[in-house]
C-alpha cells in the first residue's frame, strides 16, 4: 500500500492505514506501545489527540515522520474548532478598546474605577466614561487632529483625554461669553508676559471672559498640547496639557488656542485639537492647514512681534549674547524665556538658552481647574 501519496485528513486515518498495511490489529499496537487497547481505539477514532511523545513513538514503529502526525492533528483540531466555534461579534470592539485605550492609565488617573484592566467592572466603567449604553457604542469619533500632517485622526489616548476634558468642562461655571470681549481678553493676557508669576492670573481672566479653561495632564505618549472646542455657541472651552513645563510653550499654546476661539474655528466643523506643537512642528510650515497657520502666526506674534524678532536675528546672528536677549526682552516687556523659545525654534537649536525657560505649571495649576499630577478634578453628579 502506497501511503506517501495517500491523502489523510486526520492522524487516526493515517494510523488505521498503517496498521492495515502492516497487518496489525489495534491490540498488537497497544501491546507494542504499552498502553491499553481502548487508548489505541480512541487514537484511531480521533477521540484522543496525538501529542509529540506519541508521534515520536509512531515514527519509530512505522517510519512516518512525527511531523506528519502532528501536522494532521493540528489541521484536524483547527477544522473541528471552526465547526464548533461561535463567532464573537464584540471581539473586534474589545480589541479596539482594550488594545488601544490606555485603560490602566485611566484607572490610575481615577477616570474609571477598577483594580486593573482585567477587572470585570471595567467595561461598565468605560460605558459610563464615554456615556454609552453599550460597549460597542463607544467610538473613536472622527475629530480632526491638527498637526503638520493634515487630517490625522485622534489616537485612542488622545480621544480619552479629550473626553475627560469635555466631562470636566461641562461642569464648570464661568461668566457669560461675549465674542466682542475677546480682543480685550487677549490684551489682558499680553500684559502678563513679563514674569512667570503673572501666569497665575490666566484662569481668572478667561473665566471672567466666559471661557472654560482647564488643565488636564496628558496620557503617556499622547503628545497633546491643547484643544479648543465649543459645548455650544456660547460655551467655548480651552484645555491645555502643559506637558512641556516652560513659559514659552505655555504662552504659545494658550495664544494658539485663543486664536482658534477668536476666529470661531471648530464651531461648526472639527474640534481644534493640537498635538506636537513643540519643536519643529511649532510655527508656520508647509502642510499646515489654514486654520492652524493662522493660529500659529497669532501665537508667535503674541509672544514676540514677528518683525522685531526678525530684526533681532538679523542684527545678532549667529551669536546671541545673554545681555542682548535680556535687553530685547526688557524693551518689549516680555520674559526672556519667550525670546529664547522663538530663537530655539527659528535656529533649530533646542539645546540652547535653557536657563531662560522658566517653569510655570506650579504657578498656573493652583488657580485652574486641574486634573493630573496627583489631583483628580471633581465631577458633578
């Protein structure tokens, strides 16, 4: 009997053919293998799987590679599983949520309750967090993430951060919003640029202008800088992550979001979600959408008037002395860190002028609605 060219679907079929070819009964095989006859009968009937040890024993007896027995067993097991398996339509949903969402970080931040990501309470907590009736109703909405790459979708971590911001902002109480007051508000902010301590006034000034301003620490690897969106036509929200604790980054990002608000960006279209405004992605560049270009230009002008910055660079490059930076900052009534920030961006030398980059997060957060760095913003019931 030619067994090599014969097609078998199961290891039991192959073994039965080998026994027939040799003229053995199942009892003989049982004696040779040192097992009971019932065990051999189960193997032939494919009710007992062929494991690696048995495959090697059969290889010794019949000269058939153990890999052939194991391959047939694997194919048979998979075929049976396909027949008996019940598809789980929610598996892809769970993969998206538990594979992409930083559930562990959300638990640690107090956004959802649970011991860890495997806690049985987590699905219900995610539904509560995202205000969904079913787990499959939780969607990563197509907000427009504004980066140098146009139309980049939000990551799961960015989506969760935004949802937390929206939860907190919805509970905030601020004065009545008036678009006509925004120029005055920006002027008040401009007057604060001379010293890091002045940044503590920002939350009050924005609240008095009807702007819901809050600070939410970014989730790991989310690279969020800020967001501007509208709860409704009279309820604008500006949130910052302050992931870069530097005076130049704080004022650039804040003024960037203020420009979105001033121009009513996102009121009827996309959320103005800003990620990676730091470093090479800061300022005006090719590939930046019009609304982002407008906001970047306004932010740079706010920190240091562009024409004055241009003139300073022309006069002083390639050497920028400490005395020159200090004198220029004093002349235009801003902190030297704002000059340093512009120079770092313009020259691409982010290793320079570090001594001027004052920290402001500890100044701003005590006066702002803050979620992160050990604090959990309370939510209304």
